[in-house]
């Protein structure tokens, strides 16, 4: 064999002799909504197996610089090993062998050849004899694709999606998805994968992964979203889910110390946000540990104020801890604005008659009389309140309000409201039945008279 004979063209289609690409996936290959474009499926049109064609092409190109005397025996050996793996159905070993050669040539080949090589290798996962074998194959392939994310990152991401779609085992899919996130971040292609985050709940239901894997997933997604100005709320949501996976007992107790900075970040993001007024951070062990932390106890105290107290408590805190806001990058005027809305919510929560006077709002929010309706309208606009303003009586009649936290008091309140609602329904049914009976009795009496 002459080295020059296969170096005249780097086209894998030529090296295959007569392999062609089809963009229609086979029935056993399922598409996912977050997939990246059409998936290439290699279809053999000659007697040579696509796998052996890839092994031959990859090994020839990998050993090209060694000269024909050295290259030819190595290529022959690799092809023989590949054929032996095929005959013995040792597909995991075959994937490992193919990836070793492919790793040396992938940076050198065209995008078309890259896709052909990886597609043939990925197709081997469909031949795995057991779920464990499929998992090991998926790990090998996805790890190899993630090794050099700066080289053809978009193509690597596309091939990871293709691999994902070929897999039947849910956990295998999760492993590949995590590698896709890794490539998307390193290759600066996060915009390609962010749309899939909307379906994470469905994916979690399918993957059925444990707490540790969920923790890793939520953390990566939150970090991807945190740099996007338009995705701040979603970033906070996934960060909260991440922190909620720490129970504070067993192995989690050791790991808790490592998440303090993430807990601080969550608190700061919540306080900074001008459109988030409810969260569950206060009772999470990962967050409550800050209460006794020498460095971060003050930011936890500030969170408690935002979730349980009113504007006057914040102003008192700020007077005694003026450096805290600067330390955590918080703006005093923004905090006051948010605390005024929070104070309005607290007034609604503690008003048994659902009526709040303008004077109470003025005093609690520490504003002028002519600013009261402005803050009410702002709360309505942010969907924090459903209410009516009675300017004649200078009162606000609240029909619904947002709770900052949903703990035992909120559950008790909900139970009371449901009990009243249940009583009202029962009363309405009784009234309807009584009216029905009273209407039927005269009709019956008239029937007797006629007869």
C-alpha cells in the first residue's frame, strides 16, 4: 500500500468507496425537540462495512506521516482488530479502538468527514448488548467529543445531539446531555442549548436521575443563564433548585460548606431582582447555614427582612450595617423600592377584612399622600395584587395578593379560605334544592285538583 494513494483526498466519502449520507434518521433513531438540525445516517452501499471503512480511513490518515513501511502494518493490524471486534460483538472495545484513531485525525478532516466518522461510531451504541455497555460506550464517545470543544464546537454539539437521539437508556441520555452542556459552554454556543431548559422537567421525568445528578444539572444550567440579562429569573430558579438538593444531613453536611458562595449569590440575586417577590430560600439548609457564618451572617439577616418584615426594619438594618449593601453590590434605592412593594404585600396579608386605608399605606411605605396610588398601581402592574381603589373612602379592597413565602401561616390561611368556600358552596346547593322542592309542590297540588 502506498501512502500517497490515500492522501490525494481527505474526503471520507471517497475513502468509503461508496458510502452515502442520508438526512432521514432511521426508525430506531428518535428525534428530540432540542436536537440540532438533521442527523446524518450512514448507509452502506457496498460489501465493505461502514465501521471497517472508518477504521481504514482513520488509521491510514493517522499513520500517514510515518511512511508506508510503518503505516501499512499498523493499518492492517487495526482493521483486523476492528473486524475481530465485529465478529465477536465486542462493541465497547470497537468504540474504544475507533476513537483512539479518530482522536488523532478529527482536527484535520473536513466537517463532512468529521460527521461521517462520528456518526458511524455513534451508531454502534444501538448494537450494545446491555444498558451498562451502552452507558460505557456513550461515556467514551461523549467524553471524546467534549475534549476539544474549541475545535468545530458546533459540529461536536450536533453530534452529541445525534448520539443522544440514538440512545434508548434514559440515564445514558442524561450523561450525553451533560456533555452537550459542557461543549456548549466551552464553545460559546449556549444559545443553541438554552431552549431545551424549558423542557427540563420533562427530561427529569424521563431520566429519573438521583439527587446528586440533579444537583450537577441545576448548577450547570444556573451558571449558563446567570450571564444573560434576560434570563435572570430562570437562573435564580435553577440556582434555588440546586440549593434545595442539600438536606444538611449525612454526606450533604460535608458538602454544605462548599455551597456557601452559591447561597450568597442566590440571596443577592433575589434582593436585586425587581420582579421576584417570593422564594423558598429562608428554610433551605444550604442557606440557613449562613445565619451563623461569621462572613455572611449579615446577608442572611437581610434576606429575613425581605421575606418576613417591612420597610422600617430594612431602614433600621441599613443604618446599623451601612457597608453590607456595598459589599454585596446592592443599591439602597432599589432595596427601598422593593421593600415598599413588599410592605404593601404584608399589609394585605395582615388585613383580615381585606381593606387597607390609604393612611396605613402612606405611613408604612413612608411616602407622601399623593404617592399612595402610584405604589398600588405598580403592585397591580407587577401582578402582586388584585384590588380596587375606593378614592371616596380612601381605601384599597384586596381580592388577591402574592405571599413572599409559603409556609405554615400561608397554608393555614389557605385552609380557612377553602373552608369558607366549601361552606358557601354547600349553602348554595341547599338553597337550590329548597327552591326546587318549593317549585315542585304547587305543581303537584295543581295536578290533584285537576284530577
